[in-house]
C-alpha cells in the first residue's frame, strides 16, 4: 500500500543511519564493560537520596500521571510515589460526582469514557508556570484543560476531523498560547456521510496536526497530512512543533503499516502556519480551518526520515536536540533543531538535520533527560532504561562506524520489571531539568506485587539518577494504565493551589435556602454546613423535574460535604465553599434520605434530610 | 437564682439555619450577676458599679472588646465579666455560646464549672490554661477552654487599660531593617532572633529523659531572619501574602509532642499556641497557616513539624516585645494533663533601624 514515489528522500544518506542500526543488531551489543555491571550500589555523589518521606514531611515533586483508559489524571507525590489525588477528566467518578453533576455533564456532553495518555503543564519561557495542565483523550478525541489552583477540569474541547488524539504538547516559548495534538489514526476528512466514497479508500485517509488556542480552548487550525501523527513535541524557541509518524504507508493492517523501512519525523513551521492562516490558505471543514500539509503540496512542514515505525519524540532541556525513538529499530535518531531553518529554506535536505543515530537497545520508545547532557531512553523489548550521553553519540557519529560500534555513548543500562513504556525524569520537559529522579512506567508488573488476580497493576519504578549509574530504589503499583507523567518541583505548584473555592465564582452559589416551583420544574437551593443541611426536608410530586443546587458553606480547610440521594443514583462531593448542582426526574414516590457521604463531623451520620416524593 | 433560658430549636423547613439553634445556648443576664453592687452607670462599652457612691468595679460584655476571638463553633462566646477596681475578677457568666461540648459527652454544667475558677483571679497574673487555669471541668474541650480564657482575660485587660487601671506603654515605632545578613541557624539562635522552648519528659514528671518538645520560633518578616530560615523564594512569597500591618512567624519543632495539635483539623483553630502583646492576643486559624517542612539556614536541624503563621490585623507591633504561649497536653498515667510555657520575644536591636 506504500506510496513513496513522491518523496524526495536520499536513500543512501538514510542508510548511513539505518544501516548502522541494523549492523548493531546483527553483530550483537558491544557495550562497555562497566555498563553491563551497572547495578550500582550508591550514587557517585556520596550521600544516597532517599525516597522515604517520613510522616509529616512532604514530597519534593508533584507528579502528574495520566490514567490511560480510566480517563483520569492522578497526582503522585515524588519520591514517595504515594498517590495523593485523582482528577476525574473524561470519566464518571462517584468519589467526587464527576459525570453526575450538571457542571461536569456540561463539559462531558454525554461521553464519560476516555483514554488519557499525555499530561503536560503550561509554560512560560520553557518552565512550568503552574497555571494549567492539558491532557488528551485518545478515545473520544478531546483535549481537557485542568486549572491547577483547584486541580479540576475547567474546559473540554472536542476536536473534529481526527481520531486517535494522541501526542499532545503545549507551546514552551515564550508562553503557552498554543497546544498541539496529533491524530494517530488516519481517517477520511471529513469523516461523515458527505465523504462516504472515501470510506473504503485508505489512500484518502489523513492524519492531522491540530493546533489549539490554550486560553480559549478552541481549535486554531489543523494541518492535514498523509501520514499518521503519533507523539508530539514543541521546541524551546516557539518556532516548531513536531510529530512522529509510523504509518506513512497509509496502511490499515499491521503488515501494511510495517511495509516501509523508514518513516518520518514531521516538523511544522509555526511562522509559515501563521502566514498561511493570514493569507486564507485553508479549507473550512466542520468549522475548523484545515491547512494542506500533504507531501509535495506544502511548505508548512518538512519530513525527516527516521528508521521504520518510530515512537516518542522528546526535546533535550538545552533546546538543541529532538530525540526520536526507533521502536522497531534499536536506535534513536538525534535531530539538531538549529538546522531546521536551513532545511525549511531548502539549503539542506531534511535528513541533514540528523546528527546521530546511536544504538540503544531493542525497542526504544521514549527519552528523557537529566539536564547534564545525558538522555535516558526506555527500551521496551529489552526491558531496560538506557542512559546515554548525547554529545558522545554525536561525536562517535562524526568519527564513523568503527567508533560507533564501541557504543561510547552508553553510560548505564538498568534492568526494569517489565516492559517499559514512557520514561520521565524530574523537570525533564523543561529547561530546568534537575536530574534527580527517574520514573520508568512499566506496562507489566507480573510477579512484583501480591497476586491480585488476572488483571494486574502496572509497575512504576523509581530510580535515583543523581549519580553516574541509575540506582533503582522503589516499585509502586498503579492501577491501569498511566502512559506518561511529568514531575514538577513542589515550589512551582504548591503556592498556587487553593484550599477553598471562591464561592461566587459559581453563578448559582446558594446563600439562602429555598424551594421554588415553576410548573413541573422544582429548584431546590440548599446550603451544607457540617453537620447540617440547610433544609430538613424537601417535598416534590412524582414526575417533577428537580434541580438541586447545594453550596458548602464551611471555610475550614479539608471540610468537604457529600450529597447523596438514596435510590436516585445521585452522589457528589462539595469542597469548602463549592457549589454543585444536579437535575433529575423524581420518578419514584416515597421517602428518600439525602445524606452526607464525606465524613465531615462528629455528627456526620446525623447529617441527613428527607426528600419526599408525593404521589 | 438566675433564670436560665436554654433555647432548643426545632426545625422548620425553609428557615435556613434553624437546625443550628440546637447548638446554641443563650442565657439572660444583668450586670449585678457578676459584681455585687446595687447601682450601675452605663458607659461606652461597660458599666461602672457603685457601692455607697464609691466606684466598686466594672462590668462588661466580651463581644464589645474581643469579638474576634472565636471558639470551636466558629462563633464568639459572649461573656459577661465583672472586675473590681484593683483588677480582681468578681464574676464571669457566659450569656451565649454554641460550643459543641455535648459532642464530647460534657454537660452545660461542666462549662459553668470551668468558669467558676475565675472569680478572685488577678488579671495582671499570667493566667493560661495549664497555668493558673485548670481544664479539669471540661477536659477534651481544649479549644473552647483556651479561647474562653483568652476572651475573659483580654476583655478584662482591655477594659482595665481603657479605664486607667493598668497602663500599657505603647512601644516606640521602629522600622525593620531591610538589610540582609546571611546567618546560620546557630547564629540566629545566639542572637535571639530565634527563641526556643525545650521540654523533656522528665520535667513533666513522666518517665524517661526524652525530648518532649524542642520548639523554635521567630518573626520571619525580618529579612535577616526570614530569608535565612525560609530561603529566598518562600520568604518572598510569604511577604507578598501579607496585607498591610500583618506580620508572620515561623514555628518549628522536634520531639514527641506536637505544637499544632489536631484541633485545627476540624475546628480550624490552633489551640496549643498563641502570642500575646500587652492587652492584645493573637490566636491562629488554618487560614493563617502554611506548612513548613524544612529550614534553609545553615546548620539547621531537620524538623518534625513546622508552620508559617500570619499575625492578622494591624495592631501587632512586630518591633515590640511579645509573649509566645504554648500549652502542651501530656498523659500522666491515664489522665490528661496540661502544662503551659511562655517565652518573651523581641526582634534583636541589630535588625531594627536606629
């Protein structure tokens, strides 16, 4: 199915890289002796870093983990690896009432299943500013924004024209005005009855690189490409975004997707995208401006060939390199970002941006950085974390194949348990990468925890990376299935997180209890103040449409109230000074106790009231 | 005999907080309840009581003087207080409170018994719960007791100061020096910029010679103290959070005991410590608090517990001396006991402008 006639790709030049990779696999791995004896006992810096956070002490990092097909985000304290909180995003979550309240339903619009993969924070000048988190939903093709002050979703955007919304990355410089999201699955565009002739013609399936306005949470534009768009990255200068593509073949079966022996890193030029938008060079499809980024039809992007079926793309904290992982090639490809301008100008070929293609191991997926010139790559098939030096890899590439064969770039190889996906070091996606801790998000835990039945947890493994060697210190089970995470220094986030809601931010905040009827619509406005609901009973008639609005008037930190209506399948929680509402039909006559679910007071159990549905 | 009206409210739907009345206790009163005289002359905020045309004392309502002091319920305990002309309390009567003492198995009488220990006490004395004031009658209701004690004494001292019974000399206003000197933990302690309370189990009469508490505190709004203790970043963030006239202190401790206690978890009030300056007292709420987990100054020990606390209002004089009061509970056999400690603090002269 491959259609590669149109690419202007110098095959000999490519083989200079791909060939070496093949050689390394064939010849077996020649690692420095000390790299094989890598299970170091202690960090070279002397004092061991401890993951033990004693009672009363706090973690050094906020870890934001995606939740995979649970559709949520989790907050993990690093280095203790304790799960501190969950943020429901695309899921229905009874603990908080997400998916049950009117406020959350308005954002979810009937879709309460999701698949979160990549959580990233908003930036100012290459550092987190602590304002927002963004996360993708691969299942229903959405992007959610979380406000960090409340650690709560405030916007959800449905992205049209795409499927498999996967790689997501915010703009890093000068600040996050844009967020990019990639569509991993190619589909007809538009993908509806008006374009049914394309349904059975995969040649008319396209990938999309979508640009979102981070403040407005609206699509700025989409760049349509032939390829699929897998993982995403942005540079540190606000000039480019990029995606890896593993299906340049437009394949619809595995064998078709694996047909070509190379694929691409596609780089998008933001200056040219802005110019094309200003010049009106777009079609509007499903209300979105779609720019043409297809092969040979566009100057908006360039395609850098990389070994077949790549996966992750990560930018080094100094902003100099993009590291693309080979997945089915045992190498990574190092792209020098300063060469991109010349490639876009046609002064050099796209593949001339590649400065190294070092051997890593079998199945490299993602790369993270210690801020000291080293990269650490997750290697899926080998089940290892491989630490390697970027400068040494580039130097060996320059020296030639003999130098490369000795793998001088490899610093350490750490066995992990088992089958790592993403990998992330503390602050590694910022220019403030601090090289303290590394988390290997392993897909399979197998025998590492008590057997809990056929469905087992993931295994997030923590390593101290302050020394030359990676020092594995801790295993923690996680419920299925975080894909990716970021770890942000506590001092960046902590001062911005609030203890209570600003009551009147909610337009319906209740200060006076009342029951008002308008025809069959009954609006109940009620306060909650542990251990008392503002009303002791509410009477409605069978068939009434009831809207219950409740405001928690407690100001004390951590004093939440729950509101649950027996037999009515309604349950939600209110933080201090928070308002939530539900609307439902009172279809069952009888007496139904409304009770507090969140232990609030010595008289918590007495905090209940009657909801009487009269015949 | 006094007539006591105990309001026990019943709920009426749609009347808002009707249910709260269940927790409210209101009593009738007259000035003569707390000062034995026949004639009262109403003044602004208090009554003068006369015996044979001679001024015998004063009677006042706490809400006119210390309304901001609130109990576990989040409400002020309105108290009628009598005091003679020499500063001796002649009577105390709570006229309204909604402290949930019933929740801990106490009766209203226990609360009244607690108040019975005040008549005869001299307001110039250092009276705190655990020192001169016993918690026996309402063991468990620590927040209620600590706040009630503060209400009585501070109201009395304010009236005494107002009527000229005692005189407080207003401190000469001095500016805090903005000059920063890098100082180690030990240097901060030896210069008295940080003060210490250290208690061993032996001193409490319980077994062993363990450190019960080793507590340090100081004003952090002084750059040479705050920046050294908190580090540049947290120091700046703390200063930025302060409103005009506010100040902030840090408290950090090691040892078995906790200065934070757990009352703040539900009640929002820290019942084990407060600061006192002349007739003014400052208790701390959870909204005044931020956790402190480490001290940045060189040589500083790691700490088990720490906090940054904002001194609210605009009448605290950070340049003047103040007292730091600590009440520690401990167990003697099976019985809960309290002991209180006070330490005088003043910003060292070198950190104030001339």
